[in-house]
């Protein structure tokens, strides 16, 4: 199940394993449209993927620190290291493909 991150918790939440950080906003229609697809990806990964949600409206400092300039933005991490970033308006297929590469050790 996805975990909500804050500036204080973000680094520890992305530090271990395969992580998809989802930067979203409550007024961002593409963000809201992608949420069900992201939730399914986490379910299908069977514990191999952790999803960390960041409400950009409530965590502006974190967005600046992570250089998130557009929503939605997805940052994929392996053991705390950023391996890929999707920003602007990625499709559900784009996110699924990036997660697939992450889980296979690519990206």
C-alpha cells in the first residue's frame, strides 16, 4: 500500500528496495487519472515495489529539493539511487514500462 511522504520522511522511504515516488497534486487531472494504474502496479509487483506518494501542494520544499517542476512526476529509485524520472504527462503505459525495467534490474 502506498505511503504518504513528507519532507521529513522522504529520504528514509526511498532508501531501500525498488521505489516509485509519485509526485501529484489534488488539482492535477492527469495525476488523479493515473492513481488507479499506479496502485495496480504496486499490487501486481507482489512486495517488490514500494509506492511513495508526495502531495506537491503540501510538500513544496520537498518538490524543490527533488527538482520536481511539473506534475505528475514519477521518480524511480533502487536502494536510494534515482534510476529514472518521468515527468510532464506520462501515460500509464510509460509508468508500467519504467517500473518493469526497475524490477528487472534495468533503468
